[in-house]
């Protein structure tokens, strides 16, 4: 089986093969650069070709930046368009493409790969761990009253801004700028490169489909938040995404939507974990959380670089014994954290934790506590305090969240 990168000439073959893997006919001719295909980076798109010359599998990666705990930005390949023809499945085609991709990632100097999985059973074997989670928050409008903030002070004050409703087509570059500011402060968020916006590559609001957008402006008139929405079910307000510079702006937008006339409920897609909005509802039980699911999977390809790139929020020392069965690599590292920064070097010391690289990926952004994976039987803790120390160390400044689709 040959795996080769594509050129503009075989874009159609690539898209066709991918659609055949999913048994779906394309909505538009493959040659037309619409939707997410418009952003395809041909040198990061691979075709698996059978000995008889027929393309049988596809995989691609998009170049993004991932925000790490502490605000560091890591260049990552966002793997997508993975498909193998039904006639060639379970013969190692995806396995071959994954090996190829990891070599390419390392050659580019990247140390992480990320993806969204169609099924949670596929990618753990390749070393990916589910690193962020997302869910829907549904609030019946008649129970959507919000309390005044009790504390006062930075980030909890009353809103001093204003909200204007625009049509999606009127937003110009407002959404792009607001999203970019937000994603730099949110661990787990991915960049949306400028060409994604200009090409309309992706789902709404990147794709300029008919939508209303509540744009929030600060007291100086500078846009610092938006909520993009439409009426879904007969009288349900479906919010594609709520993006805000801070929690006050987020709550202001949510309050605006919860006051919308003639709807029975407001459905916030992609509600972040531990969404403070729930604590602002007069009735804590009014918000129903559904569709809780993993979203961004992280694959660590260079453990010391990954651990030193993120920020840390308490001091400590841990010895991690990390096994990477897919790549046949193993390393033991001393992680020393002081004043928010980590040092990570090979060591012979006895380990505190033994873990598979997929589990390191799962805890890397702070979305799951290492002790949960100890309790699940995936991570081995060698001393009584190791799991608790790891929990304290790996925590992020806020739970990681990603809502970018690719
Ligand atoms: C998922 C898919 C790409 C796997 O391709 P493939 O070439 O069959 O995968 P491989 O032969 O390399 O499989 C490697 C291993 O993963 C397992 N595996 C593959 N797909 C799996 C799945 N969907 N669920 C559970 N295990 C799976 C295989 O059984 C194999 O296990 P083994 O090593 O123990 O034998 C292919 O089934 C496909 O195209 N599915 C439909 C489209 C899709 O879901 N794409 C993923 C988008 S994120």
C-alpha cells in the first residue's frame, strides 16, 4: 500500500474517495472548493493507493494553533477527512496513514496532533486521548431569569456594554476578531486561520449561512462577544456558539437570548464544562445538560516539549513513566514545576505514575483529572499521594474547551 501526499490535481480524487468511504454522495461537485474542502492543504492530505493503483483511503491535516493551559500556543495538525473504502477496511490502511502522519508532524517540528473522532473507539490505539469535552445546555425560557452577581469586582461586574443584532452577512470581520481574542485565552481552543473565514470553510458561523448574530460591544463600542443563532425546532432558539472576551460578556449575551420572545427554550450548543452561566440562573435546575461528549483528541509526539510548552499553576515534582506502544517508544521523565514553568528531563528515578501516552494526552490540557484515570485502571499510581499531586499539577486555569469543527 502506497501512501502519498496529494497535489491540486488529485483534489477531486481525494474528495471522491473520502465520500465513497462514508457512502455519501457529495453535495457539490468535488472540484468546487466549498465548505471545509476549500481549506484543504494538499501537502497535508494523503491518499492510500492500492497496488493496482486505485485510491482506497484518505487522511488530511489542517494547520491550527492550539491554546495550552497558561496561554501558550502550540502549532498542531488537525487531522480530518479520514476514510477507508469499505472494501479495504481492517487491512491496516488507517494504521499506515497514521504512521505516515506522525512522521510528517515530527518533520514539521510539531509535537502534538489533534482530531475530532467519528467514533470514540478508533483513535486510542494510535495514542490519542480525549482531552476536551463539550455539551448542550438547554434552558426553558420561562425559567431563564438570571440573578445579579453577588461578588462585584473584576469579571463579575454588571455589563456596561451594548448588544446589536446583525445578519450574518453584515458581520464583516467582527466574528473573526472576537473569536481570535477568545481562543487565545481559552485552553483547548483552536485558531481559525483567516482563510477559513474568507472561504467560509466549516460550519456556521464560519460558513456564512442565514443566521442572526447578537454582537456585544464594550463601553467604547469595540466588539467583544457574539452569539450566532437561528430558530431550530418550531419555537426553539438554537445558538451555534457564544463567544465572549470574559464571563460578564458571556452572561450578557446569554441573558439577551434568554429574553427572546416567542421561543420556548434556548439551546446553547457547545456549553463549556463548569459553565458559570448555570450559577447565574435563579433556578439552578433550569439548565439541562445533554449530549455530553468528548470533542478534541490530543496525541503527544514529544513528551518533554509538550510538558514544557504548557503553563502550570502549582509547584511540584513528578516522575512519569510514559509508554507509547504504537510508536514503540518508552521514556521516564522527571517533571519539575516551579513558578508556572516546567522542566522535563529523562530520569532513572522510580516513577510516581506509569501511563500510556493516550492517557497523558487525555490529562494534558487539564480536562480530566489523572486520579480519574487511576480509578479507571488506566494510569498506575505508585505511591499514596501521586494521584492527588498529579491532579493538582495538571489542572488548568479553567477547564479546556474546544468548539471548532473541522
Ligand atoms: C475508521 C476507518 C478509517 C478505519 O480504517 P481501517 O483501514 O479499517 O483501519 P485499520 O485496518 O488500520 O485498523 C486498525 C485497528 O483499528 C481497529 N478499528 C478500525 N476502525 C475501527 C472502528 N471504527 N471501531 C473500532 N475499532 C476500529 C481495527 O479493528 C484494527 O484493530 P486491530 O489492530 O486490533 O486489528 C474506516 O473504518 C472508515 O473509513 N470508517 C468510516 C469513516 C470513518 O468513521 N472515518 C473516521 C472519521 S474520524
